[in-house]
């Protein structure tokens, strides 16, 4: 009965669509491209996107390039998760990326690349690590495969099988939560930009 329940849960998890959208291209890079139809002039569209940038509560914005009324590129940091546990410390997750704006004809073009997840821990010690978002996506795939392999391996003891499944379920759950929060924060902001460019 227990085995049947575990198989049903795993089947549901594997068929579940994740609520994050970080497309990975054939080269293994995550790049998001958005086109916003706009009737605004080049100068007005530039100012609208600049105004949007300044209103998004990015915790850091560093200019790479800026050509007034034409285009710009910034490295930005967006906080996606903060939590504090008095017994464990503070946990912070940020989405770090490069955003580039250009305009072609009646379209404002946004390109988001070099997407990374920054994880900061302060408590019993301190840790600050930044990794490409594709690393989180790959970790989920590897953990899902490890779960499937453990379930199908009859030579493993029940104890070992349970340990492998539990560890990898934790990886899937944690990374999925991180990606879902980051995706939600980013795409909500991109929807707001669409309104400003109409």
C-alpha cells in the first residue's frame, strides 16, 4: 500500500507543470525576449521603459550602456525571497540579470540574459553564492532522475531507497520554490511594462 501511494505521488509530481518560465536555448543559456507593440515615439518609449525600471524596487541597478532616447543595458538585482528564523538566521534569494532595451519600429524590445540566482545566508556563519539559473533547472532534472532510478532499482534496500528519494525530493522542492518565486516576481514586472508602453 505504501509503495503504491509513493508511486502515485511521484507520478503526480513528474506530470505536474512547474509554474516557472525560464526558457533554456540549444546552447544551454537562459534568455528571455519580450516584444511590446507601442505607438509611442522613440523618445517616449525610452522614457516609459526608464520610468518602469526606476519603479520596480530593484535592489541594485548598474548601467552597462545608455544611449538617450534609443537604448540601454543594465545589470540588476531583484529580491525574490527573504525570510528570518531566530534559530537559524536570515535567508535571502535574489534574481540577478542583464536587461537590455531597444526599439525597432513600433516595438519595444526587452532582452533578459545572464540570469543568475544569488543565495545569501547570515546566521551561524555567512554564505553568499551566485550561480546561473540553469544550474537550478539542471539540479531539478538530475534529482528527478535519481528518484526514478531509485524507485526502479530492486537491488537497493528499502532504507537506502527511501533515503535517496527523500534527499532528492528536497532538492526538487527547494529549487522549484526558488524558480517559481523568481519567475513570478520577474513576469509580474514585465506585465506592468506592457501597460506603460501602450
